[in-house]
């Protein structure tokens, strides 16, 4: 997979793929072309049977400092409508494999929204999260007002969105925006460890469980529970369920085949 703005390692480790945002001079600003590459890479990895978990990262200074302001600056409302970035973001939202964000430095605006499209987040102590769109006369446009509010609650989301101030990794941890904060030299390694823990499970169970957890975001409890129940039953049609339970009884480690 050859891209201009990202680096992709489909076999970073057994069952683990890695995507690195790679526009370092622009602090990984998410130009349209970069986002299209992220979308295409994720789609390819989602269809790759060898891959069971995907890590999305940037570099030490920046995960991503937001959408590319220079590219957006001259656009009209109609330009924005016709570009229709939502098709790209919606594709990312629908990726079935677990995505782990490994974040260091700035995760701002669309950068923070991209983090919130991931399923788990490992942050370095130097990470800074924010929705600073208000400072350039706009507001979040890729779910920042909605996902952030669901995660951190109304008053915290309001503070971030209305003041544009950044929060530290430690504060992001307190608010439930990230799973873990580690020293900067360890953030990628810790994300890989988390990916390993996921990748050794049954890929089918992982897929249906991810789907069910995401369902909790936008459905009433009764509907989510109904959905969960169906996915739960469905897993009893898999060989992995037989293997997982047999392995428990036989006191050995399971070998999941994704069947
Ligand atoms: N866009 C373009 N270039 C950027 C950038 C950005 N977001 N952020 C940084 N850069 C560039 C800088 O212009 C600079 O380039 P040169 O001047 O060297 O050519 C280089 O990266 C280094 O940045 P600084 O010199 O500014 O570095 P500092 O350490 O002094 O400051 C900073 C770092 C992150 C605090 C600062 O760069 C900054 O405030 N950046 C802008 C952050 C921001 O406002 N982000 C939100 C952008 S709006 C949507 C999807 C997504 C979005 C909207 C809609 N749809 C699906 C519809 C998202 C919108 C946004 O994210």
C-alpha cells in the first residue's frame, strides 16, 4: 500500500496493522487527500483476514492538529457541501475491526474527532486534546459536539468546544477520553500491547462485540440490549465459541480461527 500522506504496515506484527499519519511539517493536518488515504487504508485492512487490530498513530509532536485550515480557508458553504467529507468519515465510522489510537502531542479539532472514531486510545503524557475550531470562527464538524459530549458530559464538552482550550492527557484520562496515559517513549508500545490483547481473541466475537458497544452510542437501552442479545446468540454458531469453551474446560489456551 503506497500512499503520499500516510505510512501503512499491514503486518506490523502478527494480526496487527499500523497506520501512521505522515505530514509532520504540517503537524499531520488532515487535508482531504490524507483523509481519503486513511479511509482507503482502513477499508483494505478491514478486508484483510490476517489483520485483527489496527493502530492509528501520528508522531511524537502531533497525532493531528485538525483539518487543514489552509485548504479550508477559501471554501464556500457549497464547496464544503459538494466535497462531502462525511462520506469519508462515515466509512471510517463503519470499520469493523478494532482501531486503537496511539496519541502523542496535538490531537485537535478533526484530530480529536478522528481519535474519537477509534475504539480505544493510548496517550503519551505529552498529548493535548482539544476542539479549537471556535478560535477560527467555526465549530466542530465531524462529531465533536456529539461524541465528545457523550464521553465527557455536557459541561466539559461545552468548556472545550466554547473556549477552544486544550486539555492534557491526564485530564483526558480523568474524563474518560483515553484508556491509558504513559511516558512518551512508551505510547506506541502500550498501544501494541493493547492490540495484542485484542488480537488474540476470536475475531468474530471481537467484531460483534465492537458493533454492540457502538450501538450503545445511538440507540435507547432496550434497543441496544436487543441488539446485544442477537449478536450473543450468533456467536454460538461459530467454531471459535466451541474452541473457546472447550479450551477453558481443558485448561489450555484457545486457538481462535475466526470461523
Ligand atoms: N491546518 C493547516 N496547517 C496547520 C494546522 C492545521 N490545522 N495546524 C498546524 N499547521 C501548520 C502551521 O501552519 C505551521 O506551518 P508553517 O507555518 O510552518 O508552514 C506548522 O503546521 C507548524 O505549526 P505551528 O508553527 O503553528 O506550531 P506551534 O507549535 O506554534 O503551534 C498548534 C501548534 C497546534 C497549537 C497550532 O499549529 C494550531 O493552533 N494549529 C491549528 C489547530 C486548529 O485550529 N485545529 C482545528 C482545525 S478545524 C469535517 C471534518 C473535520 C473538520 C471539520 C469538518 N467534516 C466531516 C465536515 C475539522 C475541522 C478542524 O479540525
